């Protein structure tokens, strides 16, 4: 399996390092030469087309659906017959479905496999991946999936992985706002945040936000998860677009989405996404 990774930011770079350290031969491309130079043991390609021509499995780790489309347009003619594209970006289902069809016409498999867990999980090979595509195509790259993840879930056909990822991030965005409000309410009632969360996490109100985000990044004032406000705002917009396209009303999430949009006035896109908990108070929890 000749493996290439396109996009070597926090997630793609973490995957490349983990695979190289695990004995895989990895090629990589990123428009940022400094990112490539920082990847010890990885074969750096200055051009995406050259990487595509040299690899039969290509992992995409890119910021937006528009960039995924642009990269796929750039490399399409260079892809080899029988190659597989694994898109780990948080994209949209329609883009994945269209790219799957275009790739199929060229004898190429396209799998959407967005990931959760953040840069630390990418570096450790312990991510969770939700997959959309044909079962056989997924089985063909099972060794790679096993190396990158602690858990995979095959959701359904093309685009299903990205639909599931958008819904997941929709819930995460909502839970950050709701847990922040719950913590403020507990404080007003005289309960310390750490004690409140211990109680919540022993009950039915728990979530990944209350179990992981608050103890790890919010309460210690760390705010260094590696995932930004800008990326989560993008995912919130993806959820709104998905709901609008499906004709599904999401009135509760619409109100929360407005909080994320309004926060742009005081929380720059480059800030850690967990800082949304500070938006309405202007102070740390």
C-alpha cells in the first residue's frame, strides 16, 4: 500500500507522524513547506499531483469542503486506476456524494471518513472515524484504518460519514453552550464547577463536553485543544445548511448557532473553540 497524505495541519500532520513512527512509508503534501519540513521520516512532495500519481491510497485532511473539491480537481487526472481516496476532513455530504461519483467513473474509490479526537488522538492513532462508502472499499484499507483509529463506524453509503460528523459536531457545539450555562447556574447556587461536573457525569446529563472538554481545557484555563473557533463556526454553518437542505426545522440549535455567530465579535477564529464558554460572561469559568 503506497500511502499519501494531503493536508498536514494538526490532524493530518499528527496522522503522518503516527504512521511514520509505526513503520509505514508515508508521502505527504501541504502548501506550507514548514509543515512538510517538520515531518521527520515522511517523504515530502511539493505538488499534490505528483503525490497522487505515486500513491494508491490518499488521505485528505483539509479545512473545508471547497478545499477538498479544489484538491480533488487538481489531482483527478493523476490518480491511478484502483486508487482509494479517504477524506478525513469535515466536509458536507453533497460534496462527498459528488466526488464519489466522479471517482467511480475513473475507477477510483472515494470514502468519506471524518474523524474525532483532536490532534492528540491523531498523533496516538486513537481517533474515532465515521465512514461513508462501499463496504468492500472500506475493507480494502482496513490495515490503515486500524493504524489510525481506536474505533470505526460504517454509517452507510457515500456522504453518510460526513452527515454523521456534522450532526456530532452540532451536538458538541450545543453542549459547550449548555454545559457553560449549567456551570454558571451551579455556581449561582453555591456549587463549585468541578463538584457540579462530577455530579453531572455520574448522571444522565453527562456528555463528552462535561466529561472531557471542561475538565481538560476549560476549568484549568488551558484552551489548547488544537481545534479553533473558526473551524467550529464552519461546522455549525454546515449543520444549518444540512438542516435547511433537508427541510428539517432545528429551532433549538438555531438559537445556539446564533450564539456561535455572535461570538465572532469578541472571539477570533484562531481562538480555541472551547472559549465559547466565556462568550456570555467575558470571564473564565
